[in-house]
C-alpha cells in the first residue's frame, strides 16, 4: 500500500532542496567552479534531489506491485510505463541519474563546466516531477 504521508514528506524535502539549489544555479558556471563551497553545495543538493526522487520511485514501484527495475535510472521508465509519470517525461528525466552517478562516484575526469551546465538544464525537470507525483498520489491512486 502506498504511504501517501511518506511520499508527501519526501516531496517537501525535494522541493526544499530544489529551492535552495536554484539561486546558486543563477550564477555563472565558472563562478561556481572557482568556489569550492558553492561547487560542493551544487553537487550535494543535486544528488539529494535525484536520490529523493529515486526513493519516491522505489516506494511507488514496490507498493504498487510493479516489477523491480534493474537500476535507478529505470525506476523513472517503470513509472512511465505504468502511467504514473508521462512516458515522454520519464524518458527525459531518467538520464539525470547518470549525472548524479558521475558526481557521486567521480567516474574518470569530470568536466565541471559541462556538469554545471547539465544540472542547470536538467533541474527544471524535477519541478515537473514534483507536480506529476503530487497529482498521482492525490488524484491517481
């Protein structure tokens, strides 16, 4: 059974991370890169946003009795395939997990400017994610 209060609490967390990250992303990428505290904050808040969405996805999948995906990126696809998220949106947001993995695991040499630019271009998807999940738990269940 889907725990609506748990999902709502995680959506509040996600929104808080999102709102705290946005002002930093208005700065030029070079200014963020040159300030270790700002860079670390952007990386961590983006990670928290993606991790919280993955937690929400995993809960929705498990409690809806859906098959467990092979990886975190696929949790978005599973929600799309089951009409919890629009499929086109799920395909668009899923690759953000790869960016999260790049930040967390530091696979190879990270191009920091590209990473910041990618976060800036992808972060708005999580605002849409908030709306889709809220709509699902309040009207779709």
